[in-house]
């Protein structure tokens, strides 16, 4: 409800085209609209095609199914992250067209064929063990309507593999780098490109890896200037971020 | 040296227009040129107007002066971060037009009047103690050619102050949030805007703040999806990042 | 045994109304009575109706059943926290009126109908994954005789949801805020109310959440002045605290 | 602006008693008023007599003086924490009646003689090195209008000293416990009283104290149920909290 | 092999009573004997009756059985710690008189009836969840030939329980205090007795307990002077230490 | 005040040899005496010759002087730890016979010539940088009336130096091991002796030493069974502990 | 492709023995060859007989089998670390000569009988629980073609066992020390030998061991100069390192 | 004293050429000789020309001067690390030929012209702030008689600088990599060379660098197999290690 809308409403009141009680109702809702919480949230979804996102960890199968059941009544694409296969099996019963990415642990339901972006997000990863995070980022970026390129297994232990893919990485509008262990890949790519780079530390590794802490600290201390970081294993967050940037 | 260049070289060899030894020399250099490191770096600076950046911490006054002396021979804007007042005094002797931001500890030298962006970066901060980081980010963003809006002292302890500035924040192309203590401001703004948000935890606080760790962890675990994080007190890094995004 | 009692005792000794040996016995016991540990503890329970609380973690089913069996001989309400369903099944056999809150993992047995307070405790939580802690706090507050209002799922990622419930929160005598991830909700509410706020960090989250450390540090460093904190996931402790305050 | 106000406004519009532009202006302001941020904040101060609090750490002497200069134009008591003696000397020049607590590093200016509470806050501390935190809490509680009792140097290494003061502690409406090293005093007192207890870990100690971490963890893990915790060395926060409770 | 032995050997060489080759062999062994490693170790066992101790964690059932099988050929008491019930079942087959303490996870085999000490070790614990560590300490102290008194469940949340047992604690020659959560019991007892106190932090607790870290730091920072600390949950180490002291 | 004293008091009351008011006064003090806090503390000092100990860190010079001034009125030896040279200079003015150990930062005043123990405490240290902690332990042990042997600079990097002193170490009744860096010396000696060993980690080292954490963890995890640990750099605590054991 | 190769290629072009397009193809690949990534990697394997190494953790059985299936087509020895028994069972089906080291969790396939080195690597370990890491290092060193000597169970708690094996340790060209708990063995051996020493901290231990952190910090802070460290439990990395040194 | 020596001694005893008392004396010393501690240490120095090394941190100027004064009486090269300029000024008075490396904080005194190795150690560093560690390593390696090549400022933010120096790095027998911040340089070089690599994390950086922890964890978790690590800022240790390897 923009300023024009308010003006019209007041003119309707003046012209007796609307009852005062009804007008009051509308204005009562105004604060949130004026602050733009609920409404703008709705607008945003319609406008940019962002699906509702369900974080399944810590939810029961029943809860996940009920949420999706409700969301199916709306015309939005649906994304559920950290979903178990059991969750998917139950979701499939009420929505046979639901897709499951086993590695990435995502359920996606495409209800609208939104236009995909021309520019693309590059998702670069260091090792094969980082693939679950890559896949979560991939599914998130796709359902949000982005063109995506994956470049996997280009860790710095064999840096020449990275150079072979440098053109694809440099062609992206925004780059996601997924790496565990020492997470050095983010710094190396950050020094080679001129685009925003979102680094995702993964919990891949052992010993003094401390559940991803080593990669996290490494990325936060990157000597390359264009690197920002999201939480450990947070493929969804990285892709959500990248999508916002890709659509600027 | 692109494919066309290589073809020509080989034809020259075939036609005896160039000696094998010389051709070998050229091809020997190929890798670095093909990877395009040094050269592209130079191009990048000319193209996007990014100045050389000198991180002064751990450098002597003499070193800083010498580096700037050399850089003054090139036609680039100059930015030095974490610079002491003593450094500035010496720099001023060789470059009277140098500026010093005491709070932000930056030396800037504007050698070219590059066009400023139309879109702007919003730098939002929680408390007055976060201002040094804000100023470092501000000077960085300005010298990189960005339009910048500062919104300071809108921490969540008095959240209504934030709402008064929401329009300015929402109008930005990219938002930097600078906050110490519990760093909650990043999450709150992240839930209210639809733009990339770069969070900078600061070391402001005491006790269980542990030098910025509390704000850092808070921001990394933000429940708002569009938040990415840079190192504690890293105003420069946030602004560098934001500048890349603002110029997309 | 107060000063008057001692005086009487000594007069009895003087008047030969009591033997020295017996008087010695009484005085030997004096310290504990004067310090009033055991007795006052008993009095306290009768007076404020606080049930015995059994922390079941690390106890066997048999131990839990035996403790409850003994407590059933007293006229107190009973609360057992961190109880498994198996524990409840066995408790039910000896006390069919026992209730089990599956989410909150509590067993409660109401043996007395104490008056409920007029003022109420508000329990506010950020996300659905925080509900187990909310339920533990809820059951604790109820069995301690408090009126309780729950406001769930008002995390700062969608802060307008919080504002809709602000009146209920402000009407409470004391507020419990339960939040995981970055725990920012405590700071935001702390800036909006004028009542004691007890923050409970939860272990909800992943990666750099480090088992609730991020929310804990966030809450300890809250920029809002009226916030105090209990241990991670300690819904019981928060409610016990809130009950003491609510009954002041 | 309540519902009645809105109704009147709309009727004025209908009756042409107010121009649409003016009415729009009023409604535009509605959200903030309805959410009641700024206003209620002002009300709260007038109502409960809470002074503005200035956290001096990280502020220059000039900034502190200017803030106090402005605040002197209002009829409120003034409290500045973490203030250096130099700050006080300058403040005294513009306000000779300002007081300085050297140990507690607080500046207080009493502009109104508010009634002091009948009930009191007990501030209990373990050792002499905890006194700066005790004094900060003491000055905060006093300026907020509370009766306060200090019981110092009753650490658990000589627990009989504590028992001598138990009556004073038990007589309080709310108890603040200040302790460094292992912070055991909070648990011991927590097991002896039936009132809210706010624990303040201090950074007193050395070695594996790690800047107050040992006392902080100790207090968070207290086996006594009625203990909540504030940040390390945060005497102000504890007293602010206690004041809210003491005035319930 | 003492000095006298060496003298005799050399005289034997001089008198041709022993061949040089044989004498060389003996002297070759000298270092270890002179340093007294292996031999003295053997002597020590015979002298003080200390059993071999088997730390079962990380060993297979077969390995444990084989070690005990070998040790049964010697006339020593046997102690195995961190033993599973499965291990015990297999050990029992080759040694029916073996005992198993299920709570303490120890296997003990008494092969000699050594005299028990007159002085005793007091093992004091805070809560029922600390009992496994108490039992490990108890079995260790017993098999090493010590008189032991157990005082359990006297945590500081109800400190009067402790005072009832103070005489027993004070009568000991050395005191072991076992406590989890905040571990305050060690400091309180340390301030009440005049004997060596060995504190054992336990991993009992949750949240910011961090696997026993809170109790460990608390005990290391104890304000009571006579407290020394062993590793988290290390009941064996505490009892071994206490036994050495008890037998001085 | 023992049982005999109480009996006498009561008989005096009975025989009118003492007024009831006076007797009441005495009995009022009883609890603390019966719990034996203050009195036994006094007795203990007279009995075992333990001096009062002043921890100077965080105290002003004036405070230290005043405390010592008061203590000089009693017939006890005096020990002040972590004392600066400035403190000593002032103490010397009121007590010329005061001694200062500059390395150990202790002030000692010998007022009584108590008998020194026959058995001795061995203080073993790894490197020269550990000497301040050694000296604090040494002065503490001496003033408490113990015979002491120092064996310094026998770190494991040149383990043969240790073996030369093994006899002296083995002859002690209790051994203190002071070591920084990796603190391995405690484990090595622990495996060679049959006496209680108190390990003191020091903050000597750099980098991943983290202020003594490396030595602390090393000593807590010692594979040698007879090792217990005190706080980092806590030479006083180790010696106090050792003294209790040495006098058993 | 060395310089000679390039010269030949260019001569072929000159002599029309190769078409320009084909020559271009070859030169296009040059950079990587000149940087020596892929090719040199291949050469290195052929030259030093280093097998491909498969890190199985986080890989499915199918993935491991497929990788080995492919590698069997090349004439290299094969090493898979962190392999489960299930993985081995499947590998055996396609390669019956595969060997499994159950303790070390390695699969090895010897396809070539390379010469074993004359000099040897000594692998020294502290306790029996360190054996899995020892075996991983052993298998790695063997398949890489090294002579290896194992000296196990020589922890510092019984240091004389170490001295018995000192000759074997000193005879090695490079020494690997595997130790958990406090990891002191590395420092002790480091002080006794004159060869490179690679220390492997293990996660063996409990309580304040914190998953190997204690041994890691101990080894990093070793007072012996010739010690370098690899990640916790990283037997493979230590042996790979040692092999490089052993073949110098 | 080898076996031959012992045989001769015994024959002398047999032949009455030496008194038993004197022979006993010799044999008494045997253990240490047989274990070869002191002697071998002396031999080692003469043989490999390793100078005594003085770690100056925590030593007084006087102590450093005295140690060097004594060492000047022997014919060894002298190295003092972490030496202040003040120390050097005093040392120069007694030894004018002493050299001081201000950046590396080392004092070196060359008393013998030992042959320098043919093979060389490459010291590679990431940034200019790492130079103090580089210089400490450089001086150490030089005084130990190694040929050294320094390659500085080749951090991964501009990775092409590294590739220009790859030949020099690959030509070394052993490589030291010095890097702060995220320390990624070690992994990158580790993936490009076939030689032992010793990584030195530095404390260069700020914020989440945590005093070098980020670089340390990064290097320990390196995905490149041939990397081992020394303590933060430990340039001396790295060079000492490298020297041992370089002389194999």
C-alpha cells in the first residue's frame, strides 16, 4: 500500500465511497505495511520468485509435510533444505512432482516456470567431500531462478585444475567457493577474479579441523580483499546471497 | 597473447620469418601471459579505478612513505589503511594534498576525478564506538568511486531509531552493517531488506566479547538469509566487497 | 532457635530444670539450626509450594521411579526434567495421573491445587526448533504455580511478527526469551520492554554455532541493559528464576 | 495515538475539517507512534526516574563532556560508567556537583531527589579485587533510586564470613553476587536464599582464569537453580537488572 | 645393583672369578639398573602392592583378556579401568573371582590380602551423576590397599548436607572431591580443611559445561590454596595420587 | 572452644559464677567456633606455623602496607606474593627485617624461628624462564617451615641433566615440577618417582602456547599416574599444597 | 614436455611435418606443462613410485570401488586410507590381491615391485591406543617404497623402555613419533636424536584432551628444536612427509 | 666410551693397572655416556657445526651477556634469538665482531668458517609483515652452515608472483613457507613441489586471526600431503629443522 493508495483511501472516505469502519480496518493494518514487513515480504516473493524455504533440521516428518501441504496452495516454488529421504517419501505422496537431491538433502517443487537469469553463479569446490554443500547451494540457486555453473574438485593441492576452469569462474557475476580442510581455495580464487566471492567453509576434515573452524578462520582472514563468508556448511545461505547479487 | 597471436607466431616460424630460438623465448613466456596474472591486474586497476591499497599495520613510517612516493608516479588514487598520524605527517611532506581521517586511520590521495556511482552503499552502525570501522569503510568506498550513505547509532537497544532510517537503507544497492557487542543489528536489518548485506563484527565490548568473537559468531549464525561476514574490524574489506557489488 | 530460646535454655540450666548433658546436646545442634539450612529448606517448600525437581539426565529409569515413589508420600507437586518416554511409562504405572510433555521432556504430577499467580510470565521464542526448551520452561513455570503466556516463532528474521505480540510481552511481569542461532531476539526485546528479561540460549543451529556458544555470547554481550542469561538449553532454570521474580 | 484518535481523524477528513495532505502526514507518522518506540522511551524515563547512562569506554573526554552538557538541560539524574578521572575533572568544570567514584569509575549527578525504595538490593562480593565491579554496581543501583547493602570479602575460601552476613543477604529483595577466580560464591549463596540472584563474573585471577572465563562458565553451570548471569565485569548491567526487579 | 654390587663385580674380575665377557654383559645392563627404571619399577610393585593397571578404553576384549591372563601368572592384585561389561564377562571365564563395578566400570582381581591403611581417603562428591567417577576412584583406592570413606551428594546447592559430614572429611589424611557443573564443592571444602585435596572435575552437565571444562577451570582457579586438580573424569588418577599421599 | 569449655561454661552459669548475658555472648559466637572456621584457622596457624598470605596483585601499595602493619602485631611469619619492588620499599620502612625475592616477587618476614621439616620438598624446573615461578614456590615453602631442594634447568630437551639429579628428586617427600612450553617434564619425572608430584604449568613460551594453555593441558593429560596440577604460574599454590603433604 | 621437445615441434612445423593446427593444439597445452602441473605429477609418480592415494572418509563404497577400478588400469601401487572393512570387501571382488590393514584402516594394492630404500623410517609410538595411527603411517611408508622400523609402547611414563630402543631410533634417517594424551614423547626423543622428527598428535585420551588438542599443543610447543608437526591422527601425512625426506 | 673402551678398562682392572676405586668412578659415569647424552651433544656440535642457541626472551641483558661471554671461550658459532637491540649493544662491547639482524632480532657471532652446503633451503614468505620471522629463519639457517634463498612477498592474493619464483623454490632441497593471515601459501606451494615443506604460521593479521591461530589451523589442515608445521612465529625452529634435512 503506497502513498497513492493512502490518498485514494482518504478520498474515498471523504466522498463517502467507503465506510469509516472499513477504512479504519485498512489503516489499522497500515503500520506493518508502512514498515513493509508482511506485505513487502509477499510482494518480494511474487516479484523475484523466491520460494518459501523450509529448514527441516529439528522438525518432524509430519511438520515438514504439513508446511508443504499449506504452501502447495500458493503459487510459489518450494525449497526444503536438510531434508531426510524419509521426509521426501512422505512429501511425494501429497506432491508426486517433488524432486529430491540426495547428496544436497533438498526437496524442490517447481510450481512456476520463472525466467532464468542470463548471468550465472559459479559454484567452485575444493574436494569431492564438499559436494553435499555444493549441491545444497546448487538447488537453492536453481529454484531461485539463477543460471548456475559447477566447477568441482579444484582444490589447491593440484592448482592446475583450477586454472583450466578459470575462464568459467571469471565469467560469472558472482562466485561461491566451497572448501573444507584449510579452505585456501577462497583466497586463491579471490586473488584471481574481480567479482564478489562468497566463501563457504565446510566441516570436511579431521583432527585440528575442529568441525570446520580451520576453514572458517582461514576464509575470514583471507588476504584477498573481495571475500565474504557464511556459516560452516551453509550452502543455502551462500546461494541465497549469490542470488540477490546475481539479480541486481 | 591470444590464439590469433600464437597462430601468427607459428606461421612466422614456418615461413622462416622468425628464428626458432626467438620463437621459443616467446612461447616460454606464454604461461604467465596466458594465465594473464600481472597484466590483467594492471588492466583491472585502470579499468575500474581501484587504487592501490597499503595496509600500514606492521610497516615502518619510512616504508609507508616510500611506497606512496612510488605510487605517486602513477596516475592512481591512493588509499592507506591503519595509518598512524605520524605516518600521515610524513606523507604530507611529499604530498601536501593527502587527506587523513583520524577516526578511520586512513590516508587518501585523490589523483583522478573518477565518476561516482549513481547507486549507493549504505553503511549502518550500531553504536558510537563502532565509528572507527565505519570511517575506514567510508573512506574505502569513497576512494573506490562509490556514492555512500552513513546511518550511525541505530543499535537494536533502541530499535525505533533504525526504523526511521529504513528508507535510506532500503534504497541502497548494497548494505554494510557494522556492529560490536552481540552484533544483532545485522540479523534485524537482514530481515528487513532485499539487498546484499555485508556484516562487519567489531571488537567493541568487553568481558565475554572476547575481542569481537561474540559479534562474529552472532553474524555467522544469523537467522536472516542474506547476510555474509568479513573479519572483525575489517571495514576496508567490507567496503571493497560492497564496491565490487555496487559496480556490477 | 532464636535468642529468646537460648535465654530460656540457660535459665533452665541455672534453675536445674534441665541437666547439663541435655543442654549441651541442644547447644551442639545449634550451629545448623542457627544457620537454618535443612529446616528453612523444608519451610521454603511448604511456604512457596515449590515442588522437588528431579534432573533425570544421567539417572536410570529405576532411580527416577524410586525418587518419585518416595516423593509421592509427601504432599508436593512433582517435576522431573530431561525425562525420557521410557521413564514416563514406568512412572505412570505407580502414578497414573502423571503427565508427560513429549517435546519438553518433563513429567509433572499435580498433587495440590495451588493458586495461580495473577501476574504472568511471558515465554517468547525465536523459531520452531527452540520449542523443546520453551516447553521445559512452560511446564516448570506452570507447576510452580505461575500464569504463563507463550509467544513462539517471532525471530528477528521477520521482526514484524514480534511487534504484533508486543502488548502481550509488555504485559508480563517477567519475560523469558528463548533463542538459538545468533540469539538476537533477546537484545531486540530487551530494548522494547521495561521488565526483567531472562535469556536462554539454545543449541539450535549448526556450524559456527558451536553447540549454543554463539547465542550464549550474543546474549551475554547484549547491548540492552535488562538482560540476564542462564545456561544453554536451560529452560528449567529460566522458569525457576522467572517464578521467583513473578512471586515477589 | 489510539483507535479513538484515528476515528476522530477520519471523521475530520470526512467533514472537511482537515485537509487530506495534513491527514496523510499524521497517518504517515502512525507506525512509530503505534509501535510506541521513542515516545514510550521518554515516558519511561520520566516515570521510573532512570537516568541516561553513558558508557564512556571508547569515547573521548570531549564527547563525554558534550553529552553530559546536553543532559544537564533535562531534569534527570545522570550516570556515566567506565569514566576516567580526566573525564571527571572536565565534567566538574561544567557541573561542580558531579561526584566521582574512583574505584567504580563512575560519574554521578543527582538532579532530582527521588524516593528511595524500601526493599533493598544486596551486593555480595568474594574478594577485595572484585571491588571495582561492586562499586560500579553500587553507584548504578543508588542513582536508580534503590536502597543498597554491600557485603564484601565473603569468598568461599573462608565460608564462615559469609554465614555471618546471611541475614542481611536473605533480607534483600534481589541479590547481586560479584566473584572472580572460580566464582563459586554464586552457587553457595544461590543454595541458601529464596530470591533472584544475579551473578557477575569478574576478570579477577590469572592463568587459566582466561580473563574471567572460569568464573563465567562456573556461574552459568551453577547447580543452584535461581542464578542468572550477566557479562564479565558488568556491574552496571547487574545493578540495572536488579533495580528493575527491586521496583516490581 | 648398588655400589657394593659393582665393587664385588670388579673384585671378581680382578680375581679371575668371572670372565671379562660376562662382566661386560652385566655392566652393559648397568645404566638401566643404575637409573633404576625396570628393576625399581618391579621392586615398587612388590613393595607397595600396587597392582598393574589396565586402561581398557581403545582396547579390544581380546587384548584385555590376554593382558589379564598374563598378569594372573604374577602374584599381584589387578585393576582394569573403563572396562565394559562384555570385557568382564570374558575375563570371568578365565578368572571366576574377578569383580565388576558396573557404575565405576572397573574389573578388580584380589590375589593378595595386603594390609589396609589405618588412615583413610575421603571421597566426596557433589551429585548422583558424579557417581561413576566416584566408584572408579573408590575401586582404585581399595585395590591399592587404602581405607576409604565415601560422602556423596553434598553439592553446594544444599550446603548444609556438607556440614553434617565435615567431621568425616576432616578426619581423612587426604580428600578427593568429585564434582561436575561448576565444581564449586572443591573450593568450599578446600576452605574448611587442612589436608591435601585432589579435585576431579567431571563432565556432568550440559550447555556451557563444554564436556567438563567449566568444572575444570573452576577447580584450577580455586581461591582455596590447598587444591590440586587431575583430568576431567579421572577418578583413577585422583585415587592413585591420594594413595601415594595416604601411604607417606 | 571444645566440649570441655562448653561444660565449664554451663557449670559456671549453674553456679552463678557468670551472668546469663555474658554466657549468651559466648554461646552466640559458638556456631562459628563449632564449625571451627575462624578459631581453627587461628589454631592452625599457631600449630603449623603457616603465615598469613597476602596476594598483592590488584592491591595498592597502601593496602599492602596496612595489612602488613596489622599482621606485625601478631606473632606470625608473613608472606606476600606478587609484590612489586615499590611495595617492598614501603614495607621496609615499617619493618626493616623484611626480605624481598626479586625474581619470585615475594616479601617475607620471619617473626618466629619454627623448626624446619626433616623431609624435604624438591622443586624441579625445566628452563631458566621458569625461575620466577620456582622462586615463588621456594619462598612459600621456606616460610611455611619446609626444607627445600631446587633442581633447575633440567628440561626434557636435554634429558640427561635430569638423570644426574634423580637421586635428589627421589629423596624428596613431595615433588613440585615447574615447566612451560609443552610441560613434558612432569610426565617424565612422574614416570620415574614414587612420590606425590604437583605440576605447575607456566606461561613461558609463545605462539600456540596460548598463555600457558599448552603446558596446562599437557600436564592434565599426563600419562604418568601420580601427577596433579595447579593453576598456570601458581608457584604459591603448589608450595602450599606440597607443604601440607610434607608435614603429614 | 621439455625444451628439447619444444625445439623438435617447432622444427617439425618449419619442415611441414606437422600441421599448424595440430602444433597449436600441443602448444595450447603447454602452459600447464611448463608450469608442470599435470604432467610433472605424472612423471613424479612414475619416477618415485608414489601411488595414488584415496582418502575414503566421506566417500561411498561405490565411489571408492570406481576410483580403484580406474586406477587398476594404470601400473601404479594403490593406497586407500580411512577405508572401512565393507569397502575392502567390495574392492577385493575386483582385485583379489588387495590387502587390508584392519587396525590402520588402509587398503593397499602392490602392482609393482619397486626397490625399497636402504635407509629407514622409524615409527615410534607412546601407547597401544596409538596403534591405528602407527599402522596408517606404516602402510603408507611401505607402499611408498620405504624400509620401516616400528618401536611401539615406549611412552614417557616408563621412559626406560624408550632407552632400550634408542639405537634403532637413532639409526633411522627420519623419525615419526605418534603420541596422544600429553604427547611428551616427541620432546623427549627430539632431545635425544639428530634427525628430522615428525610428530603426530593422536586423539587418544579423554577429558581435557579435547580430541587431541593437548597433544597437538604440546608438540607445537616442544622445547626440542628438531620437531615439526602434522594434523591430529594424520599417520598418512607423517609417513608421506617422512618418505620425501627418506628419499632425499 | 664405547664397548672397546669398557673392555680395555676391565683388562686394566684385571692387570692391576688401575685401582678399583678409580675404575668404579669411571663406570659410575658410564650410564650417561652409554646413553650418550652429554657426550654426543658435544660431538654433535663439533661434527655438524651447530652453534649453541640462546633464546633471549625472558632473560635479562646481563644473563645474555654472561652466557655469550662463556660461549666465546669455545670455538663455536653463536646464535641468540629474540634479542633486543639493548642486548646487542652490550654484547658488542665484549665481542665487537657480533652481528645484529634488527628485523629478525638475532645476534650472530661467526667464530669458524665452516663449509656451506651445496644444496639450499628456500625460505618463501607471503607478505612484508612476515619478514621478522623470515629473517630469524634466515640467520638461523646461515649460522648453521646452509646455503639459503629468500623469496618474499608471494602471497596467494597475487599468485602469479609465486609462479615466477617456482624454479628457485623447486630447486631447493627443503622449503620453509612463512605466512600469516590464512596461511594458504603453504598449501599452494605444497601442491607444486616434491620436497619437504616446513610451514611457519605467523601472528600477522587481526580480528579472527587470534594471534596466529588461523594460519596455524590452516597449515595443519593443509590438503597438500608434504606439509609439516612448527609453532607460530617460530622461524628458528623451522630453520633448525630444515638444516637437519638439508644436511642429510
